[in-house]
C-alpha cells in the first residue's frame, strides 16, 4: 500500500509543494503527461490528495532545498558539498525521474552509474545506525568527483525543470 506525504521544495526563488509516495518504488504524483504536479500551498496539496482519495501521512512537509544545490552547481567546490542536502536532493530527483513508466531518463541512467558518489554522500551523513560511536566520516572529494557530482545534480535539475508545469495547481 502506498503511503503519501506532502513535501515542499525551494528552487528558482519559489517554494512549491508536491505529493511524494513511498511503496516498493518511491515517486511523486505526476499527471497523465508525466508532468510533476505542484501546488502553491500545503492546503492546495491536501485538497488535491483528498479529491483523489490519497491517504496522507500526518506531519509537517519534508523540505528539499534545491536552491542550494542549484547555487552550488554554478560554482562547485569540494568544501561546499552538503552531504545531507545533496543526498536528499539526489533521492528526490531519482524519485521524480522514476515516477513515469517510460524509458529511463538521462538522469535515471547517470544516477545508477554514479554509485560511488552517491555512497560518499550517504556515508557523509554519518547516520547513527552505520557510524560507530565517536566516529565521524568527512568525505574528501577529488576534482574529478566534483565534476561528476556537478554533472549528476545539474542533469537532475534540468529534468526537474522540464517536468514542472508553467503554473502551480
């Protein structure tokens, strides 16, 4: 059974809301043309979910700062990599990419090839369940890895922007 949640993201100076789902395959709610359905407010998203009988989980919307990722992509540096923010963005971009039953998107394709970068971001989150007590992992990024990470995130943002409707619902 799918579990639905309202989430929000910041990109291009705008805050938008959307509905994310968790199931065997996670994704976001899209329309019949595979456009990402976004909303101007949390209330608008809740009304949409209710009208489609999508059972929403309780809780405040999870926030994705894609503005931060977009800004970093313009001037990528190793010292400005935010493992938590970039991993969250990567996961969201993956879910958006896989939300349509079409051939893998360019982002979906490159995302699967760049597992080593994804893993560095993941371990850089220092989750208590995988980080020994008293330990802290701070990834060291090579110039080549920064170029590759920039390429992955830029491609994800391009695809996201292509799937956004001109106006929020």
